[in-house]
C-alpha cells in the first residue's frame, strides 16, 4: 500500500502549551482535512491515578482545541470528545471520571461548549478483536463507540518507557479504548481459551501485580525476569499492539515531551525534562521521532516494525520540520526488564489453544 508522505514536526521550548500549538502549526497543511470532519476523538493518556508525570497534562488539550478553534472551518459546529479508560483506575477500583476530575479535565466542558468528557465505563457495547496470547488465540473487546462514532481520531501521549513493549507513544496509547478487564490481555498472559496454560497471572491476580509494582518494584522485576511466560509475552505484545491499533488508528499523533518518563514506566518511572513536542498525521512517523528522542531506534520497537512492514506509515526522518533530532535526544534509562523485552524478534513457539 502506497501512502502519501506526511510531515512530522519537532519543536523545542519550555512552555508546554506553546510547544504543542507550534508543533501543530508546522503541519497545518496536513491538518486541513479536519475542516470536513464533525465528530473528533481526542485520546489522552491518563493511565495513572496519581503520578502527574505519567499522564497527559490538561494544558495539552487546551492547546489542541485552541489550535483547531483558530485554524479550521466551523469549529463551533464540531463535536470534540475527550475519551479515556484509565488502567490504574480499574485496578484501584475507582472510575476514570475520578481521574479526569483529579487532573482538571472536567473543567474543559465548561470552557469549550463543544467538548465532552467520556469514559470507557460509560459504555457497554464492545467489538471483539482477535489477539494472541502465549498459548494461542484470544479475544479482547474495543468500545464500539470509538470504532463507529468518530470520523477523526487524535492520540495524545508523552514519551514513556514500557514494562512489556519497550516504549509507549501515540499508537499504543489507543489501548485506553479497550474494555477495562481486557486490557491485560494485550500482554498475552491471560489465556481464557487455554486454562491449562500457566502464567504469572495464574498465580497472582493482575490487580495484585499492579499494587506490587508500586510497593515492591524490584521484586516484581526479579520475578518477571525469571518467568518463561513473560519472555514469551514480550514477543506477543508487539503483534497485539500492531493488530489492535489498526482498528482504532489515530489520524493525528501529538506527543507532549515537556517531560518524558524513564525507568519503570509507564506509570512508576521518573520524569525526564525534554522541552519538546512532536506532531504528525503519520502515526508511525510521530512515534518514530518519539523513540529517537528517547535514544532508541524505531526499528527496535516491535510494533513499529510490524506496522511499517504492513505499509501503515513510515518512521524515516523524511518530512521532519522544526528542530533537528540531534540536539534533543535524551538517553533514557530503559525499564529494568529491557534486556528481555528487546528479544521480541525471537519467535519462541507458543502453545496451541484448545479447539472450541
């Protein structure tokens, strides 16, 4: 599949709002298509219930909305939906709406009359998507609302290391539209169709692992490093992210890099001051630049590799506008399990799922 070449902007600055606005200005021609769109999804990253450095700052939403308010036709006639399903909220038995409120998002509905805040918990209709587990085929569910009710999707995240998939940027951020109890399935360690397959989750519930990551991260890392199921999972997850993301593909990726997160991301890592922003209507190009400014090669991230091979985009630096990469690279401290995660290319055979 031949795709039109798109721009990717890279902006340097110490003001988050100005960075985002300028990053969008630099690719303005690629955003003219929004003039003809009516229902627009904005998907921030609010995976954490408390850590401000793990989440998308609300000022990024204001910068995006203000940019479109000044640069697209019939702005007031458009409907903007800011949608999220917070993973930490689920494991802590609170609602995503509580996380929205805590981080100041609910104010946006009063500031912008055409903005609505929605949560995954508000919906009960889902579309099944086939994915892999370490034991064979499984199925997770995506909110039907996201697939059917929007004609333009914007994914907004910050550059973060990840505990399974090396990094999480714009493409993987769309995982927030998956049914809460199905999110852990993307890692490949939940195997409902193969109950005989033993994984970490067989012995320790996912909510317990989430709790332990906050309180005994070193112990969790040690257990995972010695787990054969985890070693298979870091191969499976890249296939799952690549396959799932095509169902909810972002038309625009915006990465707020005023801060990134290294160490034990995507929730429990450490802030890295980067002073930058990235934007592109080619999601792979945006994530490719995001990986590079973290000191990684995009081809070392499995799901970016698979998606590029399938023609979903291009992570070359062709079309880069704004700053040069070289002056903005920060060598991130990768997750303690990175030595295992980078083995995603090794195709360890998985067990066969039982026939239904």
